[in-house]
């Protein structure tokens, strides 16, 4: 079967060469010479004698340049997702098998496309969608091996096979993006919750430390008050003979009572405070304050 890829300009060139008994073959191209309709030889680039009166003529020319064929194949994956697989096949005719490449195939590109369809539709349905994306190189290698075995018999070399794209349906791509976005949002929410947890723990530790230090300060303040009252009682008993510790304590407490009343009255933000006032009331307050201080002192000593 003769090759149908020769252009009209090549045929016109061949016709003119036949008339002039010579023919020119361009670089990276070979010409097929026939004699009385039978294959005679392959002409390399250059000028060749073509005695037409001896029945010789140029049947056509064959390019040796690297060619590329892009094939788009629709198939489905193991999880029933339809995808379009785009494969790029880079091939070229072998100079040593130019006659096979010229005569054995009428449509090289259709033949390659058929083999690509066969291999892809046999390989991809065995894979899940995610696995198909991950194993593009394995799919390309399977296509290349099959093409190499098939096309070498026809005088063609498969230089490289690439799976350049796997395109799922638009709805599937949108769903995959939403799944990915949801997973990332879940990770972000977990990280945010962990950060808030750490902040709350640190805040609680700070509050606990602050309360502990505040308690120490209050305890030291009360201890200082007790120590100051004790020193005042002892000093007053020594300097004023005949007074007892109870008398001195009552006097000190009453003094503090009036100082407190003075501070309440002097404060601009103080609210109205109703306190029973009189000799008996002062004595009761003094008794309550004294008992409280003595109990606090006893607790602190324990």
C-alpha cells in the first residue's frame, strides 16, 4: 500500500525531475524511486539522475524529521469517573526502513492514534482517579512500549510518549477542589483551637500565679499589722504604768476606727454607709476587730 503523505509540490517536483532526468532530494528527507511501478531504491538528500525513459521515477518523498501527534482519549477510571487523557507521541521514520514506512502504512497518524486508544482504555480503567494522576508515567510507558513493538515493523521509531494531561469532568474537578478546601479548613480550625487552648492555659496559669502572689501579699500585710499592733501595745504599756494590754488594744482599735471613718467621709466616690455609733457600739466594734485580728494571728502562726 503506497504512502499518501506526499504533498502536491513534491509530486510536481518529481514530475519536473522526471522530465529533466534529474531530481533533488532535500535535507532530512528521502525519496522513493520506482522502476516500472516497482520499488527500486531510496534516494538520500542531494541531486540524483532519473532516466525516465528507463521506467524510473520518484514515487514520493518521506520526511525523517521528528513529528508529534497529540491524541485525546476519553475513558473512565475504576471509580467510574470519565476523564479525557491527552497523550503526546513523538515519532519519526527510520532511514534504514524508509521503504516500509512509505509502502506499508497509508495513514501513519491514524494507526498511532488507534494503538494509543487501545492502551489507554486498557490501563486507566484499572486505576482510581487519584492513582491515575499519580501513575501518569506508568501509563505513558505502557503506551510507548506497545507503540514501539507495533510501529517498528512499519519503519517508524517512537522517540517519546508523554501523558500531558488528565482532565476529569468539570463537576468532578469542582468536587475535588471542595474536598481539598474542606480538608484544609479542618486543619486550620484544629490549629486555631489548639492555639486558643494554649492561650487559655497560659492565661489560667498567669491568673493562678497572680492570685498566689496576691495571697502572699495579703498575708504579709496582715502579719505586719499584727506585728505593729503588738509593738504599739508593748511600747504603750511600758511608757504608761498601770495600763493593761487590753486597754491599749481598745485604744488603738478605736483610733483606727475613727481613721477609717475619716477616710470614708473624705473619699469623693464613697457611698452612704450606715454604722451604729455610740460608746456601746464602739466597744462592740473594738471587740469584733480584736477577736478577728487575734484569730487571724493564730491561724497565721499555725
